[in-house]
């Protein structure tokens, strides 16, 4: 299969989500017609990845809005904000979720037509967020290509988690850079960290690469330093869930250690993310809320319990890479040093 992957799709009056919990063994879709089901799909990670959950939440807002029965404008907005509250409670770290909900609420607030037309406008707004994200990722891919090391001619890149088409509306951020390197003949191989505990690298990034014939080697997270020392890695490219005004970056747990070992081996470390992932309201990464997920992600693999009873667990889903470990943040507006991203503050998306 070499067809584009769209994890969130509007079709026949409902949303189709690729069920990412079933990949790579099953490629199936879940149909979502109600906002409650969308909220559930986001928390259970049927849909995941910062931009993708933003797009999913935008459609969720519409699904909720179309069930509002009032002709009173203020009442409509109040109910819409309640719907937003439900979606906001699903996952705390990726700021794209909150960005998309804010944008949907603004659409309703700024609509000067009748209340009856409001939900139709919200569908248009959600579709716009969806379409824009694909273009944004393609632009990130093109800009990323410009900042990758110029030698060797064909690079070996390392990524963590899945920042691919599955994590966006399509194409991907970090994997967008990998895709453009591949299509331009600049990629020799992608190394994909398996990404414990949920294995997004082993299950999802490798799946995307196989669909497109991109050479991929999956490694356990603990093997990255060894691979770097052996000279197997030319650059690291990862996605982001929230970037603060100073360039600190929250991404999947394990990203911080990857940045540290990349620094130790003088390997450039890049973050690829849309402007909508930058949260200028937070001055630094210590302020980013870090999601903690259920310990079963650590003690259970499939049906098998791998730890003895009586053990305690700590399962943060994200960590924060300090800005000084990041060579450049690749956005749809170009690649910037972490100190320069403040220049993007005036661009509203
Ligand atoms: O917990 P997940 O799978 O939603 O985490 C995903 C990541 O950390 C991605 O790297 C990030 O969202 C960027 S996706 C383009």
C-alpha cells in the first residue's frame, strides 16, 4: 500500500479514525458520530499525536455542536464551551488540542450570522484545520531538508515515537522531514526507537515506513547511544507536543535522554513542529503539564503481566528537552534556533 495515510477523516457525516491501537496488525477504522466518543478515542489513543488530536478535537467540537438545540446565541456558546471542556480534559500535554478547541470556540464567537448556521460554520472550520495541517507538514518537510547535515549525501536519521502521518492530519512533522529526505534521495535509512512503553516507534513509525518503502531499522530505546557511538546516526529528528517561548520542548518520554546522548556524540538534534505546537503563554518547559498514564502500560505487555505484585510504578508520558540541546526547531515558516522562535509569536495560526 502506497496510498497517503489520513488518521482523521470526515466522511458521510461522521469522522473516521484509523484505530492506532490496532496497528500494525490490523488496519481498521472507528466511526465517530458523537463528541463523547471522540473524547474517549483521544484519551484511549485510538487517535494520538499532537496535531492529529487537535484535528480530532476540532471535529469533536462540531459533533457536539450539531446536537445543541437552541436558537439563543449565548446559550449556544455556553453549551459549546462545555463541549470544549470535555475535550480539553482528555490529554493535558499536547497544546494543539487546546489550540484547536480555542480556534473552534473563536469561530463560533465571531460568527455574525444566525445561530442556526453556527454548527455548519464549525464543520467548515474543522475541515480547514484538517486541510491546513497537511500543508503545514509538507512545508515542515521541505524546510527540514534545508537544515539537515550536508554530508554524507545519504543520511541515516534517528527518530523517537511517531511524529508521522498518523500523528498529524497526514504526512507528518519529524517523519515529514524524513519523507522529504527520502523523496529527494537524501535518506539512506531511518532508525526508529521502539519507544517504550507504548511502542509507537516499533508499531507505527515502522508501519508508515514499510507502506512507503522507506528503509527502517527499529532499535530498543536503550540502543540509541551505542548506535551513535558506532557512527550509525547522522542526525536526530523528533516531533513535539508543546514548545514553550524559550524553545524548551515536551515530547514523548525518552526524547530528553536522546537529546543528551546526541549532544555527547556531537550529533545534531532537530525538533519538527507546526507553529500551533508553540505555547507562547509559557515561559519555559518546567510549566508544561506532563501527562501520567496508567501503570498497566509498564507492567503489562499484551495479556502478560511482567512485574511481580507489590511493585510501584511511575509512568510519565512526556519529558521536556531543554532548548540548549536543540539545534533547530523546524516549522512551516522555516527552521529557527530555539532562541529565535519568539519571532513567530506575532504570526497567528
Ligand atoms: O502519546 P502520543 O503518542 O500522543 O505522543 C506523540 C508524540 O510524542 C509525538 O512525538 C508528538 O505528538 C508529535 S506528533 C507530530
